[in-house]
C-alpha cells in the first residue's frame, strides 16, 4: 500500500524520499516535511507501528506510537500516537492530514513556553509548522522549554 511506503519515509528522515513519495499530494509536502524535521529533532522513537486501515475507498489511516523528547521532558509516562490520514483518488495519495493524541499537559507546556519563554523559541520556531527551515531546532527548543515548565512552580504536581 502506498500509504505504508510513505509512513516509512516519515521516519527515515530523508526529506527527498518523502517528497518523492508525496509527489501526487504536493499541497501536503510543506507540513509533512516540517513534521518529519520535528520528529527528527524531537528524537522520535517508534514504539508501535499499527497496520494501516482503509476507512473508505478514499481514506487510509495509519497510526504510529512514538516516544519523544517533548513528553520525556515533562517526566510523564506516556507515548504519543500520531495518525496520518491519506486521501486517495484513482489509487494515488492526494492529501495527507495528521493528528496526535498529545495529553493536555503537552498543550499546557506549549502555551507556557510561548508565554514565559518566547525568546527560547522565537527564532527556531518562526513560522511554526508552515515550512520554516528549522523544525528540528524548534522541537529541541520546545523540549528545553517543556523541561523548564516541568521544573517550574506552574507545573501541576
């Protein structure tokens, strides 16, 4: 299945391979290449790769559970599951959408970093998820900020 080949490309961290795999889904390339760089910078480690499922003849869903530096920085025992939904037309992938089951504390940490440590992320995260060339550095800066949040009095104990 084409979606499974693309999923492999997400985690090879080879953007040329990924862009080739998404050649029929050009509008998805910027956000997915950014995701790939974010995953590399966040040291994503695959914990469980579920089988891709055809939700309909036009939609394929692939989920992968990963361990990463951002959740690790929060000191919680949780592995994130990212799901990739591939829209298919005439047997070709035409669009890819992602979603994640990040816990609420992830969003709390993200908002804390933006509010309390904007200087940490202002440059590496400029254009967040819109194709800025430093997604790995953004993920690393966010992980540092998450660790600071976890060490702060604002972190729910």
